[in-house]
């Protein structure tokens, strides 16, 4: 803006380039470049960028074609009269700082605004626990998912989104139009098929997939049997069905433990009530702590099992795989045994007997879980594991 001197007063003035009003230079603000504006216009500009454009980072000078960034302190000063926007801007500053720092991560816990700091960022895929009690993977912010990697978990979650199951159903129950390759489902007994694609309308035989016209009078009884081709189609369709069955098997096991983890939340309430009752009758907190420890072990074992089914789904057959499945089965049995004790034996009046029973069960679970995880991690170190990320099988019906 242009500067001038007001009628002999010696007060320097400048014209604001937004409102075009002459203002005392001392009342103008700028971002360190050559452009200055009156406080009211600058405040309105910043508020508009935040409210209408949702921009809280990288705010630039309002002058045309000027790319100077606004200083954070300047923005905070301009927003002193707008506590809500000021708070949102401060939150954006924190978010940007945390996001750009490899050793910092927000806790994903519900209603938790804590930031977790990693002491050593050499291994980012590690288990961390926030002071709110939430345990998660530092690298991906998902629930702690050992023994699988973040990328394997991401593949599994994408697969469970629903698309894969429908895709596999189509593979097992449909064929492609020989002309336009649109997917067609046979919904009647007639082998005379007509593609419903408006730009195609191709007529063909469902059995041999050839044009329908050459069939002549044999409209509903095709005898053009190509044994090699038919066997190929049957084999690929069977492979698709087996693929789907395998997925559903491991998905059911995964979901079973996920749901059981939700039920354990109610079990925790029962255990806390039992602990209160035992303390009411004269026992110390240390003497009844074994119940809380048992529930923690139970939940941890279920979580480990849950992710080992994802591991097993992608794992290729091998001798080490058989050992893995034995360890998995042993942990499964031990976990269910502990769960049953905590649900059915809590009414034992003999506290010493209850403590001995529960401790034996949860310590055995800890042993089995450690054996399973040690074997998996040893396999990683020795490169024993081969995985097959078969996200879909394509039937070749030609």
C-alpha cells in the first residue's frame, strides 16, 4: 500500500489493500513480506479461510500472488477474539507437529487426546500403551496385532470389507458372456442364454459357450462336450469354491475371538465385583489381584489367537506350518479352559483353591502363548514363512 503523512501530525499512514482505507502504519500487520493490512481485514481474511475453505495450515499473505506464509504467532494474535477458531488452529498446529514427527503418535483411544512418544524409532511397529489404558500398534494406530505385520492386517481388513466374498460367489456361480465378457448368472434350467448387456444381446449356449444359432433344433440339449475344456472349467470353479471356504473358515475363527473379546468386558465387571466381595471379607488387594491378572491374560491370548488366524489364512503349507497349527491349537484349548474357569468357578468359597486353580490356568495360557509367538518370530528370522496373497481367482472360461 502507499504511505503518506497526515496533515502535519507526523503520523505515518498507509492504505490497506483490502478495504482501501487509510490507516495509521502502527495499526497495520504483515507476515514478514512487504505487504501490510489493517487488523480488521487481516482478521476477516484468516477467519474466512478457516470457516469457508477449512484451511488451518499453510495460510498465505492475502496480497495477490504473494506466497509468504503467515507466522503462527500472528494468526494466534489475530484470533484472540475468536476462541473457537483459535482452539481449532492450535489443534491443527499440534496435529501437524505430531504427524511430522516419527517418534510421536496420537492415541486412537475413544475420547483420548494424548500423544505417545516413542523412545527409539528403529522399530516403529511396536506395542505401546497410553496412560488411558489403550494398547495399540505405534506404526499403524490399530489395535496391537502380533504376530502379523501392519501390511498383512491392512490386506485382511480390506478383504473383510465385503467385496471379496461377493467376488468369489460370482466366480463360483457365474460365467462371462463370450462376446462382451459381462458377468451372467444362470437363473433357469434352459441353456439358451442371452446377454442382458444392451449393447451386446449375444445369444449363446451355457454348456459349450458357443453361439446359439448353430445348435439348430437341439435347443435345450447341447451335446457339444469338450472334455478338456469342461474339466478346466470344473477345476477352476472348484478352486474358487475351495478358496471361498478357506476364507470363511478363518474369518469365522477370527470373528469368534473378536466377539469373545467383547464379552470379556462383561467378565471384567464380574471379576471386579468378586474382588470387591473378597476384600470386603478381609482379603487385601494384593491377595485378590490374581483375578484381574487372569482376565488380562485371557484377553491377550484371545487377541493373539485372533491374529494368528489371519497369519494362517495367508500362510503357505510347510512343515513349519504344521508346528504352528499345533501351537495354535494348544493355545486355543488353554484359552477356552481359562475362560470356562473364570465364568463357571467364580463362586468357589475356598479362596485358596480358587486362586490355585485360576493361577494354574492363566500361567499355562501364558506359556502356550509364548511358545506360539516365539515359534512365529523364529520363523520370521529364519525366513521359514511363505505367504500367498491371493486376493481373487479369475476363471478362464474360453
